[in-house]
């Protein structure tokens, strides 16, 4: 039998993930394999932790990488920090809020859902009101709700949770590396992200960070497996973490000078994460956020000039995702299909109540480039017309170019 070499078509990935990986990241992935306890490799791991602290804007000692996708990162932190029976409050305003609820239910947590219409966010006061009514071990929420393009303000929430003695565990999968995520300033107890969105590496690693409070819980639940445990490994007083693979206790020991022989580290993904973080450190967070913000303003100006409307509460729109309302009578699937087939540009649909109602455009990481925004706008205009949508002609690209021009003149 003959199988063809992997040789995928070039694509412009303008979805909310996966996005284009930085070419430097792809090159790093083709480097020689090192053994996982080789001092050269463990030195790379230590550098990764340092750079990750910069990106998360934290001093947390426990800041490392788990070999799983972002969802696995959420599961790792939630399974480790939340014991069966713990009460957790989940303010949900889209698909990923429900994912937190689903994972927590499986952890045996006693969850309370606060629900909000998709396309909106919570007023921190609403969360505080719920915290007043009952006592919770934790609040778990999404920062950038990719399914709706809304971004929950978190500045005050950590302070509020602290006042009510609740941990605040945040999913920043879609936002980290594209917009400010200030783990320490915002008093987040734990924060979880992935690699295939604004970090711009392939999917396959989760970036996590958590504070001393969670480290203490993990310590109390720690059980090092038989076969590698030593006489120094004393069991803690709390119920053991139910997962072996996603066991924060043993993972901490692998990422610490102890270098516990837990799993075999995914070498090439570690190279990818190291290089992706190095690219961010080089660019600086400030310049990176400014780049995403400028491209966002150009994209929105272009879409509006075309005559399209943006979905949701614009005050709380993520700068890294934009959702457009599918015009009346138009077929979202056909538009998306033609973008891919004719132009090699991928954009996304949505889920649940928004399925068939909006199209989502990502502006993340390496995909967040002026060139991509301008080409996308030109292509979308042509595709809209082919699908019978009356859009203004030539205005979209011009409006976006005006935004870039203005930024250059400033
Ligand atoms: C993409 C995404 C996830 C899931 O990430 P996977 O890497 O697919 O596991 C979780 N939360 C949010 C907010 C996301 O955008």
C-alpha cells in the first residue's frame, strides 16, 4: 500500500483556535529528542517556567506545563484543587462555562450555576450577591468565552472572592498572550491556558499556574505511587486526587528539583512551548497586546464598513475574537465553506443557541497580522456577495487600511 507524505494545503487560520503556529515554533519542534532527565532538557523546563511566569504575570512557584490540551489543564487543576463535596459557584455565559460545570460535576463538586444570556458578561456585583447567600470553596469562571466572544472583567473579582473566602479559578485559554491576564494583580488563585490560541503553538500542552493556597490543598491530597515513593512521602490528610495522570502532586514533583519519574515528558511539545514563550518574551507583552488590539480595531472597522453587525455587548468583546451576526437569509455554513474552499481561509461557526446565528473570526497570536486582516476582509466581501448578501463594495478593506494608517501617523 502507498501512503502519501503529509503535505497539507496552506491555510490562513482565522478561527478562535487552532491558529497558525509561529514558524519558529514549528522549527523548534524538529530538533533532536533529549532524554527527560538530561540536564539540557531540565534546564529548558526551568526556563519555560520562568517565561510562563512572565506571560501569566505571576510569581507563583507552581507555574508549569501539563501534557494535555487546555481542557485537560482545566481538569487537572479542578480535580486537584476541588475535593468531592466542595461547593463551587460557576458564573456561566457561554459554552465553556458549562464545560467547567461538567468537569466539576465529575469531580463530585456541589456546583451552583449562575447563568447569563450568551453575548453578555456578569456584573461582579451579581457574583458577589451569590457569594453572600451561601459559602463556597471556589468560584470557577471563564475569562474569554470563545463561544460568544465576550470577556468577563476580572479586575475586582479576585478581591471579592477573597473577601468571601473562596478561591478563584480562571480559564484564560483564549486570552493568555493576546490580552492582559494579571494573575497576581487580579488575585487569581489558579489560571489555566493552552497553546493553540494566542500562544501560537500547536495544540497539545496546557499552561497552568496556581498559588500557595492550592499548593497546600494538593499537598494534603498527595499520594506518590508505589514503586517510586520513598520513606519521605507521607500521605496528606485529605482525600487523594482521583487521577494518576493529571495528578498535580506528582506533576509538581516532576517539575521540581526532585524530578519524580512520573510520565515521559512530550519532548517536542516542550520545545514548542519554550520557543512560543520565547517569542512572546522577545516581542514583550505590551507590544503583543497592542498588535492584537490594532488588528481587532481594523477588523471591526472593516466588518462594519461592509455593513455587517457585530454580535454581543461590544463593551465586553474580546479583542482576539469577533462574532458577526449572519445576515438574514444567508447560510452561515455556505459562507464559511466558500471562505475555505476558494480562499483557504478558515473562520468558525458557534455552538448551542448561537449555532447558525453567528460566525466567529479569530485574531490570535501569529494569525493576528495586518496582512491576514486585509485579505480576510476582501475575501469575506466577495463571499458575502456570492451568497446574495448585499454588502458595500470596497469599503471594508479601505476602512481597515484607514485604521492602520491612523495608527502609523500617531
Ligand atoms: C479552546 C478553549 C478551551 C478548550 O481547549 P482545548 O485545547 O480544545 O482542550 C477551553 N476554554 C476556552 C475558553 C477555550 O477557548
